[in-house]
């Protein structure tokens, strides 16, 4: 199924203010929405790491769990 025909699910994320500003600037330069840009980044990340387990991250996800 083509990506444009897939049903999208709304998700809420929290990003750093500087990252949010940068995402908006890149999206404007590319003449796409910030949502499209973020979806594309997620797709590229999953294509690269989706079936290979967890990539090496600067901050491990387990370290961010609230107790």
C-alpha cells in the first residue's frame, strides 16, 4: 500500500525548543509540513534499525524511566 493511502495515527511528542525551531525551519525550506518531516525521519530510522534491535544511543532509554 502506498504511504499516502495508509491511515495515520496522531501521536504527541515532546522535543527541545531548539529542535522544534530547527524542524520548522527545515520543513519550511523543503516546502513540507513539520509532521511530514518527522514522519519521514521516523521511517528512515525504522528502515535502518527496525529489525536490528536497539541502536547505540547517547542516552539509553532505560536511564529515562521514572520510578
